[in-house]
C-alpha cells in the first residue's frame, strides 16, 4: 500500500515509521525542511521517543519511508492519507485555530485522486470532520466524498515517549461519514497496526468502528476531558485536605482501594498537548458543560496556588531568589507545551521574586530562549518549586540548593529526609 502522512511531528513521524515497518511505502509531508532533511537521513528530529531512532533508520535505509515538503510529490500516488497536523487553541479565548490544518487540507485536496482514503488523526471538536473538512476537500478537489474518496476520523490515542507501545495497547477508534468509508478505514488500520492481546476488553483489542465520525471525535475528547476533570477534583480535594491537616494522598489511596474509585493525584499544573487543550475543544461545541469548565479553571489556577504556598512559607518574596525545578510539562519528556513552568514563573515574578529555572533535559541556551534565567545546581537560592517530576529531582537535597529555606514540591517527588532544616511543603499534603 502507498501511504502519505501529513505532518511529521511527535505523533506523525512514529506513525509513518510504524506504517513503513509493516511493509508499506510511506511518504511523509512536512513544511519544515529541516525535519524533512533529517528524516531522509534516517535521523530523528526530536529526542525521547522510544525505539524511534532504530526504527526510523531501518525503514529509511530500506527505502520504505521518505519525506518531502511537496504535496504534489506525496498525495497523488497515495491510497491512504493520514493527517496529523497540529490544531492550536488560544490560551486566552479557548478558541481553536484551524489555520495550519486548513492550509494542509487545501494542499492535500488540490492533489487528491479518486479512490483515496483520508483519515484525520488530530483531535477535533465534534462535527469538524463532516462540517469543515468534507466540504473543503470537495470544493478544492472537485471530488465527491463517499463516491470518489472516503473521509474518516480516527483519533491518535498515544503518549509521546511511548507511541509504538501505545499503538499496540489501545483499540484503534474509527468513525466514517459512510459505511463504505468505515470499511476502508478498518481495512487500512488492520494492515498497518498490530495489537496486543487485551482479555480485559469485552470487544477485544483491534479496530473499533464507532459508527460515525462524530462518535469517534467525541470519544477522544471524552477520554481526555475525563482526566482533566478527575485531576481538577483531585486538586480540589488536595487544597481542602491541606487546609484541614489531612494527608490527601492517603485519602486517595484509601478511596482507590475499591474498584469504583479512580481518583488521580493533585499537582502544580496540568500540561501537555492533550489534557489542558481538549476540554477546551469540547467546550467549544458544548459551552454549557459546567463541570468541564469548572475543572479546567481549577487546574489552570494551580500554579498560582502553588506560588501562594511558597509565599505563605517564606514571607515577602520581593528580591528572593526562587528556582523552578522543571520546564517540561511532565517528567522525562522534553516538551513545554502548556507547561506549568510558564504561569509559575510569571506568578513568582508578579510577587517580586528573582526567578531561575532548571531542567536536566534543557541546555542553558534552550532555557534562555523561553525567556528564563537558567539555574545551575549548587548556586545559592532562597526557595524552590518542583514543577516537573523528573526522576533526578527525587535525588536532590538541601545541599544541592545552598541557602534554600523553603521547598514547595508540586509533584510529591522529593524525599523529606533529604531536606532537613528546610520548610518543605507538598501540594495537597498538610504541612
């Protein structure tokens, strides 16, 4: 099979490699020429994705995968086109920005040939596949969906850093605009994916047809929004428990000891491309979803709350040297999308603190490019905030941050015994 993958980012490139690894001929399209060049050299453009370096080199070396910036080179020969172009959401208005996706859709539609399957994997508001992409593709291509080509939505359900494992682990959801489109999508994904045995699933693992594009769109939003709402609830519990001398982590462990409770853990921030973003996409089409909105607002307020804990323990922060430990949105991942580092740094600056940032995954130049002042372990500081749960931070102690008086652990990763003589506060845990 000949396949085109549009956008070779942290999801698109592993997908292209997976498809090629199953013996298919894949052409990846990306507007970033540097990415195109690196892929064609068999070199991963970004670090941290398990197995990607070896698998990429293999399929490029065998001629099964190549990259281009030219849609005319990739689309006309493709029997299936998979679109993984980013969809951005404005941080202030919560409105989706379809600009990049629309540009990519126009470009692929201009070169679309009859008989092609087009599958969108980028998470979308409910109804987008049918009401936005279908008419746009038909207008630009002059082709008719359902007769000349098939359009489906099939959300990516993977986590960066473990994409290949997640592709095997979770059912592949599909939703077509027609029965024939769904049949083509099922055949395609069964030909490019492998699935682990999942005896815990009544339907078994594999390709799941949800009956419509809208159902598939909503399923992706629902599973991610659930996590945001759950974390929002955990944060509410954590704030209440801390104010009343209760250890919320024991409460959560006790609650989750029976099978009907699955409470997540509180923390300084909810970051990444998915959890803080997709509830906003859901709210775009269901603005009356008060539970979703309240959870998103509660989670967005956690960095400021955490900085308040620093101030309560330290006192006036004017002029204080405060280091934020962790720029990444989560441990062991070199990614700052919607990371809590940004609001935490701003909240500390608003308090008059001199803010420094440390992250073992970023160089000083990279941290400076974000507008941060880099910090080196061993330099004197007055206070510290753990923002990312990098495993390195579990090994830190007061001797690594000379002069530190207050440590606020936003991820519950530090060990109390290592911080003798320091006021140590854990988000969600009573002082």
